[in-house]
C-alpha cells in the first residue's frame, strides 16, 4: 500500500482573523456583563453585541450562548470557592 503525503500552506484571511479577535473581546464583555448584572435575557446583550461589535445576528447569538455557558461555569466555581455571588447563587441557596 502506498501513501501520498502533501504539504499545504494556508494563510487565514484578514477578515476572519479580525472577526475572531472581535469575538474574543465580545465574549469577555458579555461574560462580565452577565456576571456583574445578573442578565438573563438575550435581548439586552444580543442587541449590544450586534451594535457595538458589528456582529451579524447569528454570531451575536452564538457569542451570547458561549458567554452564558462560561458565566455559569465560572459562577458555580466562584460560589463554591467563596468568591463573588452571581446568577448561580439563587440556585444553590
């Protein structure tokens, strides 16, 4: 059996790199906003992600979902360790 190996160089498009950088900044912003103000509605954060970071609706929705999952994970960890209260504090009380 013969195996063929091909090496390819791929360079990302500048637009994709810029979108990824904005996504990471927006994700941090949304996590901090959810933890600090106990936001549960998608409407408030979704609107800000679309307007401030220039995301299409679908990417803003994905960023919000990621931030909620991360906020719940961090919130549960912080509460167990005795850190700051967040939206998960009601569930554990």
